[in-house]
C-alpha cells in the first residue's frame, strides 16, 4: 500500500508515518520542513518520497495532487494543521487566514481530488484529522475550533454520500483531545488538562481507519466528554469552554 501524509514532519503525522511503515506501506511525506521530512524518511525501512511544500497556498495543494496522481496511492492522511490562541478581535487576520487555508482549504482540496481518484478505482482510505474541538465552541481559540468543525462536518457528509453509493472508499475523522505535540507552542497556549502522547493517538487513528470507523475519538474520558457535551445548554457550554481556555494563557 502507498500512503500520503500531510503534516508528516512532527507529532501525529510523524507517528502515523512510523506506524504505516511498520505495516510495510510506502510513504509520501508532505510538510514545509524538508530537513525534518528527510530525517524521518531516513529512519524508516520503507520507500519514502519527500515533498516539501506550503499547503496554505491553494496552488501548492493542487500541484501536490498533480505530482502524485499517477501513483497508486491507497491512503490519504490530511493531518496538516495548527491553532491560534487569543481573543478574536486581537488575533492577527493574516495569521487566521493562513490557519483557515491549512486547516480547511487544503483539507477540502485534497479530500475532493483524492476522493475522485479513489472512487474511480473503487478503493482507498481517507483519514481527516480534526479534533475534539470540532464538537465544542472555542472562545480564545475560535478560528481553530471552527476550522475543525468544518473538517468533521465535511467528512461526515462525504461518508454518507459514499455509503449510499455503496462505495468501497472509506473516509474517517480523527478527533483527539489534547495531544503532546508542538501544537501548543505554535498556537501560543498551555494545555490545562492532561494531554495524550501522539504515538498512542496515531495507533488508534490507523486502527480505526482500517476498520472504517466514521469518527475516531481516542480515550474513554474524551469520548465521555464529547457525549455529555450534547446535553449541556449552549450558553453554559460556552462559559465552561471559556474558563478552560482562559487557563491556557
């Protein structure tokens, strides 16, 4: 099998690469940092293709697909993404637009282009990495939470379309809670709750993807929290989320 992984240079993406390599999958590793990608590729005992590109640019997303479209790719992992902490009226607009480009636009483009390719072959797996944030309001991390809600809802809609067509193509969404990666450093936050190591999250993600699970939420506590949040009134949930986020300053 051949898998393309965005955001492969660190965190969940890097660990997913290691797990798929252990399954003898050939890998296409995509991120901005070519040096880190090459280091990862050199550490793996499978054939790896390294593509350094900035997915915040629409043209780069399309060019990425054009570069690999003739390869027999079986798996797309849309993992690239980041957060931005702060009050909505204080955060930098250009940085927010870049976040939306990576977290939403790139996922949208690559999901659409690879979905068409996979459907024509009637096979393939798509794993879109969202977050438990997709189920919640996100004061102080508003753009990030909204972007992950988009990823989740898009993936759910595509899942149902595929199911009704009886397609053999699978789409899953990973929605972890806090994970020990460089996310908090880039977003400018400190997690106020215990975080999970990225390798165990990656293991759950790949296991769930191959089982064709619709939504993958690692951890009993996080699954329970997501379930219970459905029964909390919006205004109360907003207050709870705000106080949790405020503690990250």
